[in-house]
């Protein structure tokens, strides 16, 4: 198993193309960015994600419109041609619909139609983790690879897949490895038991340590510090997380044979304490399989907005290509 210890830092940049707005809606915060025609991110706004049980999708679009107005007002020289909007949950990219979000509460939310009606711009809608993964594949740690898996290790666990150089979405359902069964328990919000994210996510590591010791901790970082210091309970919780994550990744490797697995999200900040032992465990589970490069994400917390910007540019490029007339032919073969 090859493990690469990538230093965090900006990607190669988006390069020249249409100026776009990009919005990444998260369970806690929403990030909005304005990208100019040269590919420079002019500014990123971060606000708490609005919540409204009665009109959750409309409330999110209200915030998108406000952020767009603020960004355009402060950068009048940039006229965006489109919007990329990425959201959590189950997403139908083709229809621009947020099918379901358990955390934020929408069902069959027509985000593309809502945002287009308010902004008068073409809107590309995508899944937040898939978009961040696409950005890592185009601009970051997985650039240059045709088959890649980008795994977000945060409150939950999800993955973005790029196969043959193209994102694979599986109708919006691909990449949900956080809900693959790797243990006997505990129960999961999805209705299953022993799901990967109930054992190996950052939230699970903190929760399981608190349950075992009776001492709640703010996050997985504190558990790792305790494990390094020799706390046996912390060591057991951390080892369980590594074992479960290696098992889940081994199944993905057997099925998809990625060339590279990129780890992002809060738990990836553990660095060598995660990459080294996880790589060893994964290697021990594989036999004749392709050994993927295991590395950390490069684009950091703005990967989602960069991915949203790429989705918007890709949409505009497709629309332009569809409008261009076919090259006339003379009927004479060369």
C-alpha cells in the first residue's frame, strides 16, 4: 500500500472560463463564492445554514440570493453567467432536485428551478461530497487519475466516485459507504445497524469514547490525543474506527479498483495517525487487488465551492456546445 502524506494547500486553480457563483450548502454552514473569468476566487462568504421546517428549500434559496447580491455588489466588475449549487442528502443532478435531506428536512426540492427563477441564471445542482470529490479530481490530490475515490470523514462518511475520468453518481445514490454494514451495531439513523459511519466517523469516535468513559469530549481530536497518551479506552475506540474504515474501503477497492483514495473531512486532519495504520490495515485485507495510493485531500474546506464552480462551468460549456450550429459539410469525402 502506497501512502502519500500530502501537504494541505490550494489546488492548481480553476483557470480561464465563465465567471460563476458557487454555493456549498452544509449541515452547519453555507459557503458562497464568486469566481471570475480568470478562475480566481474573489471572495468566499460563510454563514450558518438557514433552517425552516415549513419551507426548508425556499429558505436555502433565499440565502443563496442574498449571498449572490452581496458578492456581486462588492465585485461589480465580475458578471456571473451561472450558478453551481451543491447540497447534502440524495440529489438528482439531472433534474436539479434535492430528493431528500434528513438533516435539513426537504423532500423533492426543485433547487434549479427555484434558484433560476430568483437569479435569472442557469443553475447546476449537485451533491456536496460528490462536488468536493470532483474538485479534488480536477484540481487537487486526485488530479491525473482516471479512477478515484474521495472519502469525506466528518459527522458522517460519504464518498465521491470518478470512474474512467467521469463522475459516477448512480442516480444520486452512489458513494454512500457510510451506510455499508461493517459491525454488529450500533443502530443508525438510516434504519440499519453497524453502519460504517456509526463506528468510524469523527462524530462516532467522540460519541463512543464518551459513552465508554462517561466523559463527553468535543470531538475525535481529543480521543486521538488520549490514545497517543496511552488511554486504553481511547486506543480501543480509535482501533475500532480504523478497522471498520479499512474493511469498508477494502470492499470498495475490490469492487471498483480505484487508483487513488483521497481522504478529506475532519478526521483526515489526524494525518499520519490515520494514514499510516489505515494503510497497513487496508493492505492486510487485500490480496491480488490493485493497491490504491492513499492520500489526504488538498483543497481543504473550500473543496465544495470549487466543485460547485466546476459544475456551473461544465453546465455553461454544455449549453454553449448545444447551441452551436453543426459544421456544414460539402458531401465530398476527403
